[in-house]
C-alpha cells in the first residue's frame, strides 16, 4: 500500500468513526474537513492507482473504498452505476 493509500484508509476510518458518533455527539462532528482531505488524497493518487479505488473515491463510495484498502473488496456489493 502506498503512502497516499494509507492516508486515505486512515481518513476513511476517521470519517466512519465520526459518522457513527453523530447520533450521540454534542456538538456534532464537522465532516467537511474530512471530505476535503479525502478529495485531496484522491487527487494525489497516481494515474496507475487501482482503478476500483479511483472509481470508489470519485463516486464518494467511501465504505467500498475502505473495504478495498482493507483487503475486503469481496464484501462490496455491486453498485448501480453500471461500473463496479
């Protein structure tokens, strides 16, 4: 896994934790910076990066991207976009 992929995975886990805390958190976590950082990391991926990862990040399919980076892509369900 590249440094950029590692950064993406860490940010995806951070996002998932923040989302899970939304029901009880007061104040609610600000997710905007996490989305901005994910977009920045996605732009930093090289052109030859895993096409599935690029697709998931472009479509904002963050759970699918996390599962892929964790080696659990088989758990991903096929999407409606006609792609992956």
